[in-house]
C-alpha cells in the first residue's frame, strides 16, 4: 500500500512540474502557451477592447486554439 501511495504522489508531482514549466508568455495584448508541436494556444487577453479578432499567429507560432479561464 505504501508503495502505491509513493508512486501516486510521484506521478502527481511530475504533473505539477509539467504545468509549471508551461507558463503563459505575453505577445502584445495576448497571453499564450505553446504546444509540443510548436503551436500557440491563447490563454488570456490583456487589452481593453471589447471586440477583438483572434490573430493567426503570435511570435511566429500558428494559433491553434483559445482557452480562456
């Protein structure tokens, strides 16, 4: 039982480290993260406009998705 608990905690720790390494990067008024395949996912908007267009690319990376929380 102890062995399984240690394995579970280790796996959870690795998941947390992976998430921390993928911090949002700014590009103009947008925040984005990159995928393993080199695409950008918009994760936030810092501007004041109420109507915006999703850009085709950010810092040379193709925008593949928008995930706002």
